[in-house]
């Protein structure tokens, strides 16, 4: 395998492994037109912010502005195809970024081959992807 020359650089975003369940895609929020522009604006600001940072910079932030790791077993949605394609085990974790004043979540997986790549796999628009606690 060829070595990744991007390792340890700024985060590179990839949408290659996005889930197909429409409840966790951009399509869901776009249908809610009254909220769409605000949420999409906040999402793209978060994506832009992430892409300007390194993993080390993100790790030094609190989870409200950085990220948190949620075990894949805690997700209520099927991630079987993503587990298979990315060779994730049952004890793997999904990276969760909060955005839009903590109201929405961006779901990702860090590449094993090139640690600068973050695969965006979906979005939790309504707290239904996993148990957010009470």
C-alpha cells in the first residue's frame, strides 16, 4: 500500500461512504424548507471549520466545539454497509461533531489508510441516530 502523504495535515473531508438512509442525509433537512437555509449554513460553516484544523487541534477542544467518540454499537441506525466497507469492528467508534448551536450532529469515521481523511457518513438532524441521554 502506498503511504499517504497527507497524514497529520489538515483534515480532508470525504463523502464517499455516506449512508443511504434518507433520514440521515442532506435530503431530509432540505425538505424542511423553513429551517433549511439556517441549518445548511451552519453545517457548511462546521465543515469549513473542520477542514482548517488538524486532528490534534480538534482533540484539544471540548466536545461542544470539537468532537466526541460514540461506540458504533450505540447507534440505532444500520451501519452494517459502512462497517463492511471501512472494515470497522463492533467496538469501533463514530466521530460526532455538534453544530447549529448543539442542535444537530455530523457523523464521521477517520480513515485507517490516511489519518487526515474524515469520511462524512451522515447527519443526525433530530437526535434519532443514537441515545443522546437526557
